[in-house]
């Protein structure tokens, strides 16, 4: 079992930065790839970025490359998503997940989500 708890969402203006965090617990967490997804109202859940727990290998959605950075702290058991130059269309609930790949259906464990709102 893996437990995930997100924090750090909020209201920012377009162009601002924000960092969201995901506290990870569970003895088998190291086996998984940790990812961030987002879901806006009326839209499908969308892949944002992932990082492998051991090697730290990362992958990003094209829409966020160069602006978002995913990282993990293996001592604190926390995964971060640093978001820069945020856009209003990136307003969504951001979810942390444990699984593999870019497809949300391949993820077994999910946090409760944290709301990120970007005003224009």
C-alpha cells in the first residue's frame, strides 16, 4: 500500500510560480514511478510529469517542458512539482500518483488532489 498526500496548491496570477508537494508513505513506494496529473472541470485527467523513485529519471508533457520541474527527496519521502510561468488554462486539481508511465489508468495509488487556480 502507498499513501499520498498533496499540499501547496493555491491561487496565483498568470506568470507566477507555485510548488506543490506530495508526501509519500508505504513500504513499497520505492517500486513505483511517481507522477503528477491534473484535471480541469469537464476534462480528462492529464499527464503532467513523472519521476522514477530510485534513478530519478523524469519525463514531462510537452505543454510544461521548460516551465515545470519534478523532483523527489528520498530522505523526506516527498515529491515536488515546481511550476513556473503558470497560465490560466493550467487551472486544475493537481494529483500525485504512484504507478508507471504516462497513462493515468496505469496508476494504482492517488492522493486527494490539491487545487491550483491561475487567474488572468
